[in-house]
C-alpha cells in the first residue's frame, strides 16, 4: 500500500464499472454507512456498511462480478481484505469510489 509495491486488489475505474453494469456483468456492493448510501449511490447497488460487513452475508451475485465501493476506495479495500481472509471470491473495487463515479458524471440514485 501507499506506493510500496502493487495493490493486492483489482481496481476498475468508473467508466469500466458503468460498462459492466450496462451489460449486466456486475453487482455493486457499497460499504459506506446507511446515511451516506441514502444521500446517493450507484443505481442498483446494495448497501452493506463496513462497520457490520461480513463476507458470508454478501448477496448472491447470479454469476455477476461483485464490485465493492465506498466514498474514496479505502473502506472498500478494507472490505476486500475481509473477503480474502474469508476466502470469498471477491477481489475487485471501484478505484476512487463513489467520488470517482460522480466526478465522471454517471447517474446517482437516492
């Protein structure tokens, strides 16, 4: 982390995630707290706050890639660490989080 070697997590950008969602290839799990999620989130995303996050409680993906997100990328990385410890097949998050999504001018659901 912090520039010392490569990130162990796969990162995708907002445009890549939007393309995946458009093709029905991704399920977004937002690990921000419920109040943050209520203020705006990626359309169709599921809220699982990091404070109570349990990889075993992830929703069925229906064959889609599960992509984690938060506000800026830090909390989704922490959630991915929990997934790797639990040996869950979730290894991807949105680089820059919801902030990158809104900066790209992509739709927001409230």
